[in-house]
């Protein structure tokens, strides 16, 4: 731990530097590849949509002695051909079974089969039909909320930082988080549920918060940068990122610890359920968001400004001053 604090102090002072900007082209190239892959994976494999998005029949079995969903899946598939049954434990004493859309007669047969499979009373098995239109409604509302969120965020950040380029870089990092998180969900087969969507939207706020903290330090370092003859604009940007790296890591770790605890409790103690759906999207998104701030948004901001006349003039002046100082030094004997 002491070494970590010492490392953080060296980053803050500039004694040690991670080349976030210096190797910005590399980081952005890697990010571009990840985005392309994340867009292609859903096209090829699609998403594992939950029942709220695809529609179907749902059965909840309570007061079970074992929350293993397999007996329920087997009983359902045996009772109704091509039921496409899936199941998850909801708690220590409950199980949920999901199927394609069944007729009233098929649902009654499945209920009886589940009562027998889990040795429970008739009142312990409830059934419900979920239409895909509900999932479509959620998707439409989420899309509208996302558009409003992005537009308001861009305007507020542009006003706060007094430059649209910081705002654009932050939103680009936000889209990186969204796209890569969706790609990870598609590749891993994680089920996309309304709870997962809620967690996903929550991550976007964390991503922007992390980016704003880093950008605020960058703005502080680059104020009156034209008068600086010791460090180039790019070096000042990189220093700002390094000075907030430890804080960003600490914030991410502190955020992940309770999320990981929820995942552990949800999976190993209570069984997969709402907590797991939310925690899983938070876990994946939080890690992606931290990486986005350091390796995408910050280098991109520099590249958006590097060709500005004031930036080019300042960087050339710093390089000329260094060259003059070096040539004035006495040659080693």
C-alpha cells in the first residue's frame, strides 16, 4: 500500500509519467478495434434478451426445497414440446421458469408439471404472460432518456469547461462505454433484462463523473498554457491525467467492491435475480468507464486541440527553448 501511495505521489509531481497522451494514437486505435468488435458481435450472435424484451410465459415457484431450476426446465420441456424453457433461482426458496408464449391449456399443464416436480402446493406456482410490446416500450423510453441525457450533458460540460472539444471528447468516451458494454453482454451471453438496463444507465453517470474529475484537472493545468515555456500543451494534458489516475483507480475500486459483494451474495447465496442483473451491468460498465476516461476521452481531447494555432505555437516555442538550452550546455569532456 505504501508503494502505491508513493507511486501516486510521483505521478502527481510528474516524476513518473504514464504516456496517456504520448501513446494516444495506440490507445485510440485499440479503442477503435474494440468498438468495431463490439458492434460486430451483436450482429453475428445477437443478445440474450430477457422475457421482458422477447415476450413469453413466466412461472414463479415458491417454497421449494431446492432452488435448482433444472427440474423445472426438464418438466416443462417434457410437458410441452419446444417450450424453449430456461430457468433461474430467484432466492433460496423460489425458482423462475421462462418459456416461449404458451396457450392457456399449455400453461395449465406446465403449472401442474411444476407442482409435481418441486412437490409444492398449487398456490405456490404462479404464471404470467409477458408481451414483447412491454419490452419495446422500455427500449423506446430508454432511448429517449439516453438522447436527452447526452444532449444535456454536452451542453452543461461545454458551458462548464468553456470548450466544446472537452464536451465532445467526454461524450465520445461515453459512447465507448456504451458500445463495449453491449459487446461484452452479447459475447458473454449475459441476459439483458430491465434491471440490467437500469444498471447500464447508472454506469453512464459514473463514467461522466470520472471524466469530469480528470478534465477539471486538465483545465486547471492548461489555463494560460500559452505562457508556459517548460511543458508543451500535450505534456500538461498528460500531467493532469496522471495526477488524477490514482484518484480514478481508487474511485473505481471503491465502487466495484460493493458491486462485487452484491454479485457474490446474489450468485452464491440468493441465486441469480434482480440484484445480480443490476450488479452485473454495473460491474462491467464501471471497469469500462474507468478505462474510457484514461485511455479514450483524455487522449482524444488532446488530438482535437493539437492543431489549433495557439497550441502549435506554444508547443513549438517549448521545443525551441529546450533545444536552445541544450545547445548552450557545455560539452562533456
